[in-house]
C-alpha cells in the first residue's frame, strides 16, 4: 500500500488556508473523503458551489512559469465538475500570496511528466498537467 503523505502538519496548513479562502469567497469549505481525490467542496447557503483543491507551496508565485499538478488530480476534478455541473478550482498558497484558477473550462494545460524525487517513492513521478501561471488570479483575503 502506498504511504499517505498527508499528515497533521499538512492538514493544519490546509485548514488554515481553507478558513482564509472561505472568508474571501464567502462560503464554507468542507473536507471531503479521499475517494473524491479533491480536498474540499465549497458550500454557500447549504448548497454545493464548487470543488476545490488546495495546495501550499514554500516558494513565490513567480518562481516558475507553470504550475505542476498531477494529471490524475486534474482529471478527477474535471470529472467531478462535469458530473455535478460545479466548477473545479485549484487554489495555491504561496510565500507571496494566494492564487486560484478554474480548471473545468477553457484553461489550457500542457501535458508532461514530473513530480517529486526526494522521497524515494517511484509513484511520485507521473503524468502532469502544467498550468500557465498567467491563468491564475490573485485572491484578496
């Protein structure tokens, strides 16, 4: 069985980001079970309004020209969006602020291969969706 890299520290950062994002977007972000492959469901007035994947990165938003997201995560979010007619949003917390991009529509990606090489887990290297950083919008908290 593959190890789970989500731990108390990553969950704490995710929770803090979710609270800030919920305030900015005037919604409630609810953690969904791992079987959905996406972190959160945004709720407003008791109704679902978006699927949200949260990422925390220890670098600045201008460090790279593209954001690398697992193609499996990208595919799962788009399938949920199609099945439910809800948007699929990727929100990233950087050292210099927060950004988001909607991934269920016209945002173009570049297919590639990559991932982490520092954990000795061969499954960390996989097909990736490379999203142009110019597609992201700043989130005003």
